C-alpha cells in the first residue's frame, strides 16, 4: 500500500514531466498566441508571439522554471507586430519559420514533415499554404501521455467557424491560394483525428477571416462537422465559397507585414 510520502513523490516525479500549455489572447484585434512545452526537460516554446505580450511569456516561463528555447511563427503576420525578434533577443531562443518565408533575420527553416522535439513533447510541421505561401500548422504530441497528436496550432489556415482568407496577396493570386487552402485543409488538417484540439492564431475580432467564433479553440471533429467552409467538399465549390464576401484588407496590413520581416526588435 502506497504511503502518503510515496504518493507525494509519485506526483512530484510526474510533475517534473508535465506539459505546460497557456493561451494568451489579445481581444482588441482577435489575436491568439501560445506558450507550451516540457517542464521536465526544461524546454518551452512560444507560437505567434505578439509584441504586446512579451512580458507575459517571460513571466509564465519564469513561473514554470523552464526557459523558452523555441519561437514558432505560423507565417509572417500582417495584423499585429510580431514579438519574435524581441523575444529571441531576450531569451536566445531559435526562431522557426517555413523555409519559404521572406524575412531579413536569421531563422531555422521548417519543412513539411519536420519533427521538432521539445523534451517529451514533439512538434510535427505541416506546410499548409493558402492564407499565405509560408503558412504552417504545428501538430503537437505529449509522449508522457500518448504518441498520438493532442493539439494542432493552425495559424491562419483553420479558424473556429471559418478558414483563412486567401485574398491578402492580390487578386491575381486569390484563386490559386484558395486552391492551396483547400488542399491544406482536406488533405492535411482534416486527416487528423477528430479529438485533436484546434488552436488558431485568431478569433472573433480579427479581419483575417469572415465569420470567426468568439470561442478561441475547438476540435478537428467539431470543425469538420460545423465549420461552413468545410462543408464544401468539392474543390471548385470551396474555391468559389472562400472568395465570396471578403472585405477589403486593412491598409495597414502591408506595412505591418513588412515590419515583421525586419531584423529590428520592436
């Protein structure tokens, strides 16, 4: 029979291998960023860091007693100033972007199918273009619990109740990007198990989609069944649907995107 001290030691040992996960929301512009990782191996990562939340990421890491060693950008953002360069300067963490990203600062290139280890946690890279050419989704598993994926950071590819808009790079590219978006959704993200949790980079309040939910997370299964865009299984019908009723992109998007390519801490 286990003693109280034995139970306490078991809990403590398990605690040393816990996965930490925090969602940091910025309601003013409907932006979401994330901190997660393995406290047992002292390896944390931030996804899509927002410049106004640098201190939040650092505080969480300090409370967890683990350093931030990786910074993932799901794509070069256009609706908020990225905190990636500033956070890297303060932590020494590597910045990860898809290999096609056109930026003026050093980064570790990600390719489709790459597997990045954060202690007991793994990050599998899916190249999911459509919203932009450099868009990726990050499939995360915690091997302490199971080898199967637990969650996916979908960037601006899949939202709760919507999908990423494909029109932010000019009318000439919209249909082509819409086709890529279809492929990214139906041949990659929707092959994940229905139980996999979905954490996008935006929720209601963002103009990176048309009808996003105010709920900032979902599951693959719920979106498969209830997301309006995902009911268009025919490729041509999907391409038509996602090009309809798009509002003009805000004028500041081009300026923000350019700023996020520069090697200048904000």
